[in-house]
């Protein structure tokens, strides 16, 4: 069987079923397993698929999906060209297991499909925590879009012992306002921006957003509650792959002596103090600094 995969999830399912040799082409977003996808023709992303190129490959089956709005048009073009399609549109985790079984049966490897589902269930046992942490998964940053009840992501959060603050919204996803995020007070923010490569994730965008400052459970060693824009950089479970620049050590400033108040020669322009700009440290910044000194964060070792 000659197989073309239109979505990266279907590509990985085929490879997990040990049927990678059936693939004759894939979409551009399919990047795993690297050894398999490296030598296959890539015919465009989800909504920009080169349908004519797919027809030229003469596949026996096209694996596609409706997980992205607008996929209906691509599926209609493939079917109008006389191509046989298998369309997946999973909502919950059980739907994903069902799609694995359907693909396995179509490829005449039904036993492999059952074995793969069993392995996935065993790898994700349900965890029960006394206080389930509230987790915000960002599927898009502006506006913030999070999974809702009809999403496998909500199922994964609950399996891991957490809770989705928007898990009761009867939809696939929910656009969120800043006020909604602040009211929910998530304990952690998970970046999973659709269509964006991991190396292009920008945790600083999430940190600058004032909404994550309401997270009630800081990491060990991050101190207690505080106020101000800098709170977003010290609170919540937002991680960044960018290394932080080390702070420059400054020499302690000694108090001025009485002799310095005596009249003397005029200071040169080079030694004159710089003008105060709008980014200079105001009084509230000093208050925050003193607060941090009084409430030194407990180190991770001491916390455990």
C-alpha cells in the first residue's frame, strides 16, 4: 500500500505501528522520526498542501484530519480527485486511541494497534493529588487560546493529577481574556503554541503578560507574594530555554563625607552624574528590593 500522510500526528502513528515503509510522502510539519521523514517528499503544510503533488504520487490512501479549521477544504479536494482518504478528528484521548485502531485495521496490523494503545495506557497511569494544580495550556498567545472540555489535552492534565480551569467549557478550545486568566489563578503555564517550532517559543512574552502574576504557587526558592511587573518573571511554572544574563556586581556606595560638601572645582562633564531617565529605579522599586531582602527565598535544597 502506498500511503501519504497529511498530518504529523498520523505520520507518527504509522511509524509507531512499524509501517513507515508504506509512506511515500508527508506534510511539511511531519518531523518525527527524523530518520524516516528525512528522505520523504514534503508537500506543504496543513492548509497549504500541494494537492496536485499528492495526486502525482498516486497514493492508495491519504491519511488526513479535521483538527485544523479549514482542513475540510483540503479533504474535499483530495476526495474530488478520486483519492481514498481516512480522516481523523479526535476530541478526547479515547478518540485518539480509536483513530490508532482504525489506522491499524486499515493497514492490516490490527494487533499492533491494540498493543500500541495498551502501551500508551500503561505509560500514563492516573495520578491523584490532594490538591490538583490548575494548569493553563496556551495553544496560542494573542489572544490566549486554551483547550476546553472537548480536548485530549484536558484528559492528559487530569491523568497527570491536575485540573484544567476551563475543562467545563463545552468546546474544543476557549479564547481567554486577561480577566479570565487572573480569576482562574493557574498554578502553571504550559506553552504549546500551534504551528510554532519549539526553538521559536518565547517565554518572555508569557512573563511580560500581567496575567501570570496571579499564580498562587511559586517555585521553591522564589519567595512569597509580591507586587509589580517583575513578579511575572519570578512566579508561575513558565520555563524558558534562554539563559539569563548574570548580574553585574556593583561596588557598595559609601556615604558622602562632610568634606564633599565644601566648595571645590566644578566637576567635568564626563564625571557628572547621568540625567535621570524614565527607566531609572523609582521609589517603589527600592521598596520591592527591601521587601525581598527581608523575605529571602528559601533555597530548593532547604525546601525539600
